[in-house]
């Protein structure tokens, strides 16, 4: 019979219960979904040219994340974007087939940052922008496993929410109006189901409905550059934008706000070229940890990345960007009679700098060691955060115990405990999270489908 597993809030121990410990793996797990380095492939042509998962690699490092810039430069004054919708659908389906996720950004400049056919870097109106956002988010919602983050884009050269591009400075009331900027953020919030939207600066989060919504994160496209009382990272943290204050009057105050807010929201971006910088390994890793970085560009800025490789911290950045889950111990019933109650308690720690931005279930199954019959797989658990079975509730540095109680199978024998960390939208192993733990012997627990943790329950 199918095994019924339910999450419970207490660890149940008895004389028939034992505990197994684990240790951290040296593997960086660079392909764990929705975190780490992203490849700036940018175009449909470049993405579709990659035909295997291993093709999404730079210098031997395979990434899960891929930047995809949706260029709307020729549609700045027309609502119909049928060809672009077809392109986006094809790209997302291709990424999903290979277990990859996009960092997707719509933009109205050309790919090279020049003016569009309307003569600037913007859509012709707010209503047109909203219509295009609705069309694109419909496709994203139909392909939720294929997108990790939506960078709000839309405004300014490269969709970076500023007026400077390769055709000079070009302003727009879409950019200069707080109400228009907030309306764009609201449109994303209204339309996206399960994917976070990230904005260029903390002021753009605070001035919108995203102020109190963890679904709105931030991306810093000039990370680790300038630092003074008036601006940090090329005005990323400037409080001087259209009279913005909201109680944050200096760059330092907004930086400190972001340190706190980033514990629960998406945080990413890239470095940029600047003579004044904080690229050293010590400074860079300290800030990535303090600001809870989830993802960074692996293609820019080259000298910063080179410095991390030479300084010996590149692999640490690869390890700790976003979430990194350890299984530190497992307590479980060792012997139980058929039909009686057994327990499995799994203690996880998130040692990453960031967090998981979508619900992932901790699932437990028992597999008969003679017949390979399994119990529990497919019995989806309630993702109630109080039960600690949703990994997205484990913030950076947190340790929790996911506890399960269940009725033992009615077939005698020895059962191996298997642990699955699955995306509720896509159960394929390509989107499973791999634990950064090994057995104390150093042996891997991952069998290509689940984590076989070395725990055995005998049913008699």
C-alpha cells in the first residue's frame, strides 16, 4: 500500500531510533537550480545553439542560470509582438528541456544599447509597456521552471532604468515619473505567479507596491565599485532620485536597508568597470555574504572575475552564492512493526549567502532493499512552512528540522530512506536540488534521482 507521510512539528525519539551525521562536500554544485553564476548569452540565437546542459559552461564551470535579453526595440510603438512571443516560448522550452533557468530582462533599446525605432530607449507609453509585460509574463507563467528571475527592464538603455546609452542621454516621463515606475513594478506583481521580479535600485522597490513584498528583489549592475557619502556602486544606493526619501537620506542608509531586506528577497547583478573598486577577495566575499547575493554575471566585469580566480575565492563564490543546503543529521526509527508509526527527522542547514526563491518540498520515501518497491513517492506533502518541509523558508545561516511521521508498510523487510528535494512545477531530477553533504566516509548520497542517506528502517 502507499505509505502515508505527514509533516509533524516535534522530533519523536525512542529506543528504536538512531541518528546519522553527515559532513559538507567540497563540490560547488554550480548547477543547482536558480542560483550561482549566470552566463550572459543574451540572445535566442546564442541560447538555442547550446544543445546539451554541459554547453552552458565557462572555463569548465557549468551554470544553471542564463541571461536572456528580450529586445523590443522594433516594437516600441506597436502592441503586437507575435514573433517575439514565439521566440520567448521557444527559448524557455529549450532551457526547460535542459534543466536550465533564465534571468530574463525585456528592453526597448537595441542589444548594443542604441536608440530604438522611436528614437530613445523606452516604449511609447505606459499602457504599451503594460501590454507587453502581460504578454511576456503569460509565457513565463506557462513555463515557470524555465525562469529564475525577471529583471524588470523596460526602461532605459539595456533596460537598466537610466537614461544613458550609446545614443547619448535620453529621458522619458516613464523613467522620471515615480508613478509610472511604480506602475511597471505593480504590473509585474499582478501578472507573475511564482517568479520574483528584481529592480535596479532599492529606491524603485521602496516607492512601489514592492516595498513590503518579498516577490520584488534587486539587481545591482555596478556591484563593488564606487563608495562615498553620496553614492555607492555608481548611484545604485543613491537616495537622490526624483525627490525620493522615505526616511533614507543617504547612500549608506539605503545600503544598510538592502543588507536587511536582501535576507528574504532575490539579490543579484554584476560588477562593472571602475578605477575605484572593491574587487579584492576579502571585500567582495564579505559584501556578497552581507547582501545575501543569489546570482552574478560570470562574463562581466572580466578584471574583477580574474582577480577572484587569482585570489583563490572564485570557487567559494561559486559555492555560496544563493542557497547551499547541508543535511547535517538524520534521526529515524530503526525497527517498527507493520502498520505502526515510524519517524524520520532531517536537520538541514542553509550555509549559502542567499536563499531559495521558490517553494521546494522535502519528500521522503522508503524503498524495499530486495524488491525495490517504494512507498511515499508521489504522496505530495503540505508545504506548510511551520512543518519545515519547504526549503524556501530556510534563510541564510538557518538550521531547521523537517519531521515526518508515517504508518509503516505492510510488507516486511529492510527499507532504505530516500530524500527528494523537488520543484513542485517539475519533478525531473534536472531541477532537483542536490544537497552539499556527503556521508562521513566521504561517499556521495546522490543516485541521480534522490539522496540515499544511508538510513535503513526494518519493518517486521
